[in-house]
């Protein structure tokens, strides 16, 4: 009986642990998740798609997902700068339909670099390059979150990408 509990509990624990180095959105992680993973999660909520991006409309947010469209490292555009298979998630952009309090987002902002926009007074970006997260915000509320590659995934960058 004890081994049965361990057999059930350990996989459950492993599946529910989040990486300390990378953040995912609803289980979708840039450079590791695929278009099929996103489609399973989003279902028919797609608004528009191309070969390299899709827009999804959810109840509280609009989601933009950028996919790898070239895995050869010969293309210098932003979708071809990673050594990942075609259809791999490169970036996830979340735009909230109504701004959310920064405290509601569940991020430890002390781990983020705060950058004030020089051209848009009151507009602030919170960056965490280690985890691959950028928050677009004002002083107390956020309008969106972008998930991109974490520092642990920089080895996947194509050599020609800058």
C-alpha cells in the first residue's frame, strides 16, 4: 500500500512543480510547447491564424502565439532564430481585456527589472530575462504579459541571431 501511495504521489508532485527558471502560461512554455499543445488548450477560440502566428479570444484576454516557421537557422527574421522544430511556440502575448492589479498576477516583482518607457510617461515594463517574462503595466495595474524564452533556453538560439 505504501508503495502505491508513493507511486501515485511522486508523479503528481512532479507534474505540479513549476520550473524555477522558466514560466509557462497555462502549461504552454516557449521553445518547448507545440502548436498542437496550444490547439488542445484553446480549442475553437481561434480568431485568426497564419503559418507563424495565431490570435485567440478568451473571456478575459486576447492571446497572441508566435510559432517557429523555419528550423534551419538560415532565416534572420524573428520566427527563424531558434533551433526548434517548425510549429514550436516562440512567444505568447497576453493582453487583458481589463487591466489587472499587479498583485493579482502572481509574480514576485522583486525578481524583475523595472524599466520606465521614456516616450510614454507612466508606462512601465517589468522584465525577468531569467524566467522569460515581461509585464506591460502602469504604476499599479498591468495590461498584459509576454512569455518568451528563459535564460536556460539560450542554447537554442541560432548562431546568426542577434
